[in-house]
């Protein structure tokens, strides 16, 4: 899995000199490592979509605070990211 610094460097790839890039030692295969990192993070976001509140005995979104029956509010960042990850295959 790539570190945050490697992901940041990779996001600017082509704009920084390879000698200063934290990905330089692993440059070969970095696309595969990036995809693996993204998949791990996407799976984790999906698991975190709902958290349980024992006080109210319900699940809710930790970002927009909408209950499970509501789904997400329109401006929920987590919902937007999850929707983008689903894409239109």
C-alpha cells in the first residue's frame, strides 16, 4: 500500500523531478499499487458509511448525520464519494 506522501507525489507525477519523488524507489508497478490503495480506501469508506448510535438505537452517516432511513443529505461529501466510486459501468 502507498503512503500518503507517495499518493501526494503520485498526484503531481510529471510535475516534480523523479529523484525527489517518494515513489521513485517503487516507480515500476506504481499504477497497480495506486489501484490497490484506492480499493482498500474505497472499501473502508463503504464500511464507515453508517455508524451505530446506541443512545438512539439507529445507524447514521458520520458526515451528514442523516439516519439510515433518510439515506444521506444532498450535500453529503461521503455520499458523493461513494456515488463516484460506484460509477456507471
